[in-house]
C-alpha cells in the first residue's frame, strides 16, 4: 500500500508540474514556482528545466559518438581528407551527418563512388574544387554536392533521396535547386570549344587516330542531338513538346571531342522541332558564320 501511495503521489506531482492542454505556464521542477512553458531556466532559483537538460544530454551523447567514430577512422587511416574537414566544422543538431547512412559511409571510407554517383573520386574532387563553396552553415558543400549527384545519377524523386541520406524532403529539394544553379554558373569553365591552335590540333589528331584516316584531321568535334524526357506544360502549347517517338521532351544539342568530353551544349527547344532547325538557331552556328 505504501508503494502504491508513493506512485500516486509521484503521478500527482508530475501532473502538477506539466502544463495542461492549451496552457502557457508550468511549474519549476525545483522550486515549483510558476513559469512560462518556453522558459529554459527558472528566474527564481536559476534551475535548468528538465526538457533543456534532456536535449543537452542528447547533444552531448551524439557529439561523443561522432568524435569516437572519427578518431577510430583516423586511427585506422580509412577516413578521407573531406571527412576530416567536415568533422571540424561545428554544426547544429538538425544538420549533423548521419553516420549510419550507407552512401556516406562508403564515400568517407574511400570506397568506389561510381556505383552511387556515376563519377570517379577524382572527378568528384575536381567538381568540389570548381564549386569552391566553403559553407559554415547548413549541411556543407560536400554533403550538398553528394545529394545533388545522387539525385542526378539515380533519377529518383526527392522523397527517395531524402530517405537515402536521412534528411528532410524539403531540404533535398532546396539543395538540388541551389547546387544546380551553381553548376550552371561554372559550366563554361569546363564546357568550351578549343581555345588555342594547339588544343584544336590535338582534337583533330585524336579524331584521325580514332577513324584511322587522315581525312578526319579536319574534324573539330562530333555533334548530335537527343531528347530529354519531360512532363509537358499545360495549355494549348503542350503538344509542341511531343516528338516523333511519341513522348514529350526538349532537345539537347551537344558537341564532344575525341575523348567524349562535351565542348559545346545547347538545350531548350521543344521535342517536335527538327535537329537542323535547332542547329541553325544555336550560338555555335552563328559563330561559325
């Protein structure tokens, strides 16, 4: 009976301390004075409220686990320099890297990145250097670039990518749009026609070696077009995007060198337009004239 009585008194005490439905006040866990529900520290006895203590303990526990994992990776010499840099940046609890995500675990342990991102580790390093975004807030340039590349490589929706990386779907949506704008802004640093006579000679010589005929020494690139599938816009002009293969698309015209690297791109025309018309209106054709 005494034990049951103690339990009843404890339930009454907890009930009195916790705010009721719609209430904006609560009692201090130490001195039982009336406080606002958002108050972190009692203004009378200066006692930290239990909710704040629980959150602080959770953050300390996470920091301890993360630091232990980092030290173990450094001791085994399996961590990359990218993770070492990312681990030094202090981040809030809501944007910490989830160490249990298999994609990130494979990346930070120097495994092959091509199955997940369709890019080699060397290409990833070059892309990160070109973007050059040293963010001290959010998820960081490395994580955001990986999310963007996984979205491109898999062709999956933001819902699927958010589950893969363990982050909110709205965050994936913002990351994809922001990194896309950054990549478009630097595309001319990578995609450009040969700028010197030596570069043009190297491309021509490469085509001649591939074709094993000297006539191709006058070739400066290989041009072709492809249809990029889209959801057609609503309205009377939606049928203009339906191509000869009976699906809606926009046209991409690309020129590549002898190594298969893009040296010129032009995109945006509806799928029903002929390739020759796209070529006549492209900046490449106008510069050739």
